[in-house]
């Protein structure tokens, strides 16, 4: 899957990394309908909204985890849900990173071992600079069960950044962090996006964090409306 096959976006000179059209999805009730969204390289996009509005579901659809009931998603110029499971898995391994609200670390391992597994799967090398940037270099060899919730979350974020993904999908990445640490984490994510000419799709309740992105949307009444 070559990025050279992507088309240039005339408005900014950047490449379109993600394009969603007419997305609709429901579970027991309709979450959202007819959502369109385009994200280009070097763009950071945030979505806010009340619990149950469908923010996480939208992220899962964009991040290869859930096929929409209606509509389409293009990632890196490819129709995502027309790809085989093997091709989708390759995108998750090599092209994107997903930061969940709950860190999902391997509890029987150290923080360093958790990160090493991610780098092996994505065929990268561990980056000690990320550990220093996130302030976990002194605890990285401890078992994750010995770490605080905030330290575990920073290990999970370091694990994602170590993969060197082109697009990061983040679901409440600062939910377990104090304000100072949250800003350190988001600065590290933003620096990564700039370094790789990538993109960020962020779901958050924290409007202060959201407003640090280039565009902010509110998912409300089944619609995605831009507010910044």
C-alpha cells in the first residue's frame, strides 16, 4: 500500500489520509447518520460530545475496528472495508496506532516488554527518546501492575508511538492523567504527527485538549458539526 498512490489535496497541498462518506450507524438506537469527514496529513482533528453520542463508535469505524452499517471509509487511498482481513490487519500493524481509554497492557510483563512487542510487530526499534518525553524512563522495567494508572496510560501511549504510525486514533487518551501530564502526553503526540507528516483523530471530553487541535467537531443529535 504505497502512499505515493494518494492524490494531492488542492486546498492545502497535503495528502488526504482519511476520507469518510455518508457514515451511519446504530445499535439499539441511531447514533449518527450521513457523516462526512476528511483528514489530511499534518491535521489534528478532535470530536467532543456527551457519553453515548457515538464518538467511540465513530473512532472504531475510522480505525478499522467496526464496519459501518452505511457509508464508506478510505484510508491511504484504499476503500477500507472492501479490503481483506489480512490487508486490514497490515494497516493496523504498520500504518495506524490506536490509543484506547483503557490501556490494555499485558499485565504479566514490564512496560519495556509491552513496548518491545509492539515494535517487533511493526518492525521498528524501541525509541528511548519517547520514554524520556513521557517521563516513564525510570519505571519502564517495572511490571505494569506495579505502575500507577497514569504511568500505565503513558506506557500504552509510548507503545503506540513506538510503532511510528502515520495516523493515530485516540479515545480519551488523557482521561487518567493530571493536567500537567496530559499536556506532556499531547505534546508528544503532536510532535510525532509533525515528524511523520501524519494525522490525529481524537475523541475526548476535555474541551481544552480538543481546542489544541486544528479542527474540533461536536457529535450531537446524530450529526457531526464543526465548532472550531
